[in-house]
C-alpha cells in the first residue's frame, strides 16, 4: 500500500488523516535501517554513529573532530563528547539540564545549557561567561553562533506558550514568581485568564494577566510593563567573553537556532504557538526568519506576520484569541519561509558544497510531533520527523529526507528517523544529522538511553 508515493509498513493499518493503528508494542532496543528512509536519487544515507542518548547538536573542529552535545534529557547528565578517529571521549559533563547547543571557535567550546553559557578552554578549564538567563520556563537559551563582528549571538526562548502563565506550565511550583519579560516598554489590554489556583488551593481560583507571574492579574487597562535586555523570545548579542550583553530583537517564541549565511545575513528557526494553556492558539506555523536588528517579530500577538485574532488561529470549540498588547512595538515582518504547525523546526545549516546541491540552500531538521490516543491505539502524525530544504532564492520548502512510512520510527518499529534535532555539513561535504533517542508514546517525556543516532547523507 502507498501513501503519497511512499510505501507503508504492513504492520500498521492505514487510517484517515495520516493516522495509524498501533498493533504491536515498540521494541525498547532501537532498530536502524537506512533503507527505511527516502532520500532523492543520487544520495545515500547511512548510520554514522549510534548508542548515543539525546544528541541535540554537533559541530566540527578545524582538525575534523566532531563535538556532540547530549541534552541530558535521558540520562540527567548533559555532556559534550568528542568523536575522533572513531573513538568517543567525554570532554565535559555536569551541566544544567538541558544542554541546547554546542559551538566551537579557536579551541574554545561554547556550551549553551539552561540559563547559562559556558566556555570550555583547550586546557579543560571551564568558565560561565553568561548566567542568570531567563530559562526557568518552557524554553531555554539556545546555541551560540559567531558573527564576523567578533560577537556571539544566541536565542532566548519564552517562559510560556503565548504570554500567560497557566496550568500547562509545570515549572510553576518550582518557580512561582517567574514570568515572561518584554524587550521594550509595552502597554497591555488588561486581559486576565481564570484557572484553578494550584499554588493556594484555599483560594480555588487564580486570575493571571499577561507578562505576570501566576495568580497576579493585570490591574488596569493600558498597564505598562518595562522592557528588559534579557527578554523572553529574544536574540541577544555579547562579546566572546560574555561581556556587553545587548538585546538585538525580540518577539520570537522559541528561536531555536541561528546562523549566518555566506552574505553575513543572520537567519533564525523559530517554533510557533501551541494549542494549549490559558491562551491556546491553533494552527500557528513554525517560521524561518531573516534578522532585522531592532525589530519586534510578533510574539505573543502575531504569527507569520498576522494577528492571532484571525479566525484560523481559533482552537476548535474554543475562544478566538484576543490581543494582549494595546499597541504594537513595531510592524512584525513576514517570515522568509513558513513550516506547517507542529513541525518543531530545530537546527539547520547552509550547503557550501556544489557537489552536494545548490550552494546556499538551507537544510533544516524537523523534530516533529504526534498525537496518540491510548484508548484506540490511533497515532496521528502531524508534521516533522524529517529533513527539509529551503530554496534560498524563492523561500520554497521541499522534503529532502523522510521515513517511507511518513511516521517517526518509534511509532512503527521502523529503522529510520525518530526526531531529528540538528544538521551540520562536515568538512567532507556530507550532511550529518543528530536524531533524538526513542521515546514512549504513553510518556513522551521519557527517553530511552543509548538509542540516539547520527545519520550521514552524501552523494553516491
């Protein structure tokens, strides 16, 4: 049987709307079979390294060694590992969970982990060059990249899905005073959201306003909130030693990764709103942005350059979202490219090898998402779990590599992609893809150790 030209695994019953029925429980040992992945003619894919835990990213050194970042989501011990001459060596460990990225410059290893950026020197010494970043919420500070100006740039994620602390934020008991912070002065519309009071059960009901801590309402219409340098959903810049931290732009939800292209333009992968929490927003796309310094990119009121008050962002059976801000900090730009909702775009890289493909095109990892109904065994594959290509001349997105089933390997017991997290082109011109460990459908926050992998795609 075929779906969109791709062969389906016979162990699964094809259901409407890209659903499958799970007929056999997954084997906890991850099985690998590159033939389960569809790549374009003239390319081949193979397993480069396996037995990892939760590889979130990688980078090559000038001598061709590979540095691999393990987020720590499976082991509880984030670490940086060096792969050299087919040997693995732990370079450093004991970071905050999670590590979100690693980069390398002139012998120094830059590690981004929860709330902190740490530099590991060639002699093994460590220094936290930036700390106290607002990463106690849903999203963390992300991978550092280097500009031609001798500065570092990195993204800082938001505390919440859409600007309101609610029952979907499981970090509330541990950080009850945490909230989102804007990048400049904003004026609020005075909206408050009612939930169960999980901090003071005797009060039963909590009212929480925008950019407020849980249970604190916006007291009046047109309340003004002061901007901060360490803003939620921002792009930050600093010197290589972490000094002179500056806000460059804000209004992203989760700017997962950013890189400069051959023309010194900074591009950003940004994950869009989810349909959850006190202010759910449906059908919000993921985005690929070109950075314009000083710009507000729309969060928490805009996506794809459109207001979330548009009917298509209204959750099924729910209320149409209202704007939190009484006035716009600036006109939010349209993205360079737009991905389907819940693609969960992650790391990306620009191709510089003419033998691999068009120079300058972007290849991006999509972590993906699924919905699983344990009562029926139905799995709905929403989006992602693939590698896509962005034509940098047109902004058009095409699928480059995807499982032949269309579903992540941990749902089908197949041997292909699980949840790709990063893409880097190596010194040999081949593409290297980190792929997260297998997970459990019933408990997606639990990851199975030793099931992470790095794939390699090259020309035949």
